């Protein structure tokens, strides 16, 4: 490796990417918004991983010829996060939302992604199949209870999504599955974000959302039952969501992935899921979609 390559930045700015692609910065923002280019939002700033960007520029033809890093991207799930640590599988996590996870996976920056993206025909399948993902399998992790995490001060007065009007709400980052679900819930309740008092800082994980309510920063946030129990919050269930793992087919048989999936069938794992609450593992490990 040359000295230039050693000193090259790990992330590029929007302007640097625009110069590299010879397009206007507005075009780069549009590509990122449509998840057509590998990117990350770090402390609210849009950055582009240099290696993933080079792979994206080179095209998907090189995807199968290189090893994916031992990274699980996508949405945060407390049971999955715990299982990764408890199993000692060696996977690193990059939790920045489902759509970011799908983009990272398609760019080759992760060997798997956790997803809970709503679609007209259910969860995740249409989003994955429509993204052009190749040589991968979508397997069921769990069905989770999702609803409103509520502070004790408002628990009695918030019985539906409509009752959030005028309340302080911790919102999730754009592209997160929870953000997409919340957007639909607001629409069904004839509300918009302007009807809410939105917290300044966005919650990037399920834990962040619950912590915002527990600390008094917010009256409510969309979250899962497991986090309501952990932070001793009131919980208003609204939907059952499917949380899946999108896994590269070759990586599926590697030691990190197999160690994780094997551990997820042990009594210890099942006991942890029961203790967290809000999880249905009936279909764990079943194939929900397989690429061509």
C-alpha cells in the first residue's frame, strides 16, 4: 500500500464526492436520500465511506469477488445486540437504521443487515427485492411488539396516536424503520410533524428513544415493548412488526454468522427474549426471501 493510500481519509464529504463524480452537490444529496449511494449520517453530518464508495463506483460485478467485513448494519434490536455479545461471534454492529443498513449491505460494507421496513405486502421483502440485492437470503429474527413509549405523566391521557398532538416526541433518524412506521401512524391519525413538539436530538437506537422519554426530555416516542419494560415506561401497543436479517449467502456459512445463529437456538437466548418481553420467536430462522 502506498503512503497516499495509507493517509487517505476513511470518509469523504459531500463536496469531495461531488468533485469525484463530477456532479453538483445537490445530486449527491439526492443520491443519498434515495439510498443509491453508500453513506452514513454521523452526528447529523452526511459522510461517505471511501472504500464503499470506490466499490460502488466500480460496480456490483466486483461484489462477489471480495470478502465482506464482519459487520452487521441496519436497525438496532436489543435482543440481537445482546446475542452478538453473549455468543462471542465477533460481529461488529453499525446501527443507523434499516435503510442505511440496506445501503451498506448492497455496497458490500456489511455481511448482514437488520431490517424492519414496512411495505404494502408486508415487511422487508419488497424493500429488499426492489433494491437489487443479490446473492443473499432474508431470514426471520423475530416479530416485535411496537407502540408508543409513554412517560407516566401522559400515560393516562394518550390512548391513540391522535392524542400525541401538542406533545413532546422523540423522533428517529430519516430512513429508520421506526421513522417510516411513525410517518404512517401520523398520516392515519390525520396528524403531521408540525402538530408535535419534536425533540432537538434524534434517537438513533431503540435505547435512545426510551432514554429520551425516561429522562423527561420527551413525553413519548415510538419504540418496542422490550425497551418500555427496561426503562419502566408505559407502553401503548400499536402493531406487530417483522424484524429480519438480510445475510450474504456466502457469509451465511462463515463462523461469525453461524456462531450467532446457533446461539440463538439455546435455552439462554430464549430465556433472555422472554425476560426482555415483546418478542415472538416462532418463525426464527425461517427463510422469508431468497435472491436469484
